[in-house]
């Protein structure tokens, strides 16, 4: 069982040559067999109990080796925590946030903030849901699924060039169908984020522990577990419908996708 089984992650793995010599030495020293995913989650759980200024602690990274080349997705913990705090503060009136984030905790998070506010995190996370726009970056052949010591898993992986091209198509389809708005803006932000990384990077979507929840739901519905997960195919069907001006086709694909993941999201209230 994963320490944080309710988190899905979208990661950018850059070639190790994209990092500074000092960083590259650190990442080269990490054995490929190290359980970096579990380590990252355990640290996240620890921060729930003990306030630790992330900017002052050595950070880790996820490592991939493909075709004898090493790719790295740093945890970017300090940047992600700082960005999360900033988003939270912008989501409600300032006097209210003080009841949720005490001054001492905010001060701990903001340590060396001037050094991290311009840094771009290599990882985006979502709890209890995989955003539909993330699926649009992949094709069915990019999907790897099965079981490990942590339970069921699903990982989607492709080149950043493929991901950016597919994201651009998704953005164009949504704008053509609906014009500019919140959904279009989220897709544009995703494309802008990917444009900041090395052109030979790898994009990975990891369901994390949501794969186990999804598998149980699909089996309970009389389906063949993770093999019945057609999330990529569903978003493709929806985009094909949008491009062709076929609202029924677009709606069918999107509704099939959302109805599946809505059941996973509902588990948040049951835990």
C-alpha cells in the first residue's frame, strides 16, 4: 500500500545532461532501484505532522533509464509547497487563511522563497482524480499497467514532443468548439508548462494509488479491472467529436471518462 494512495502525478523527466554538473552528480548517485516514489510520499506524510522547511532540506528525484540514458524528475518540493501556499492564499480572503495556515508554518514554507518562486516544478499532482486534460497527452500504446508490491499500477509515458503536439491539438479543438474560457486556459497552462523543459524530455502520468481504487471499482461493475480502463480512448473520442463538430460523439466520450473517475473521486468522502 502506498503511503499516499490518493495522489496521481504528472512528471517531466529531463535528460540528466540538462542539469548543472553539481546536480547531475547528485542524480547519478541515485541507484535506479531506489524507491524514490515511496520516499517522496513518506516525506509528504511526515510534513503533515512535523513542520519542516522544505527549502532547507536536500531534495530527491525520480529516475528513469531508457535506451541507456538517464532522465530525472526532481521532486521540486520547495517550489511545489510554496506554489500550493500561494494558490491557497489566492483562493480565499487573507484574514480567513490565517485560521488554516498559522504564521509560523507560513514562515517556514516561505524560507528562501526568493530563491524558489521562479523555479518550475517538474511534477504536478492531483488528489482523487486524474484531470481529463492529462489523458490528452497520450496514446493507448503509451500505457503500461499491471501489479507490483504496492498493488495495481497504471503509467502512461511519451516524449515531450508528442505530448506538446497532442496538447496543442486539444487546445485548438476546445477553442474551436467553446471559445476561450476556464477549460481552454487550463490546457494552455499545461502546454506552457511543458514548453519550459528540455526538448528531449519524457512526460509521465502515474495513477499512483488511484490505480488500485479504479481497479476495484471496475471489477465491482463487472468489468475486467484495469484492462477495462479506456480513459485515453474516451478523451480521444471526445476530441474527435469536437474537431468534427459532432456534439453527441464528443459528449459520449467525455461522459464515459468522467463517470468512471467520478466513482474514484467519491471515495474521498468515504475515507
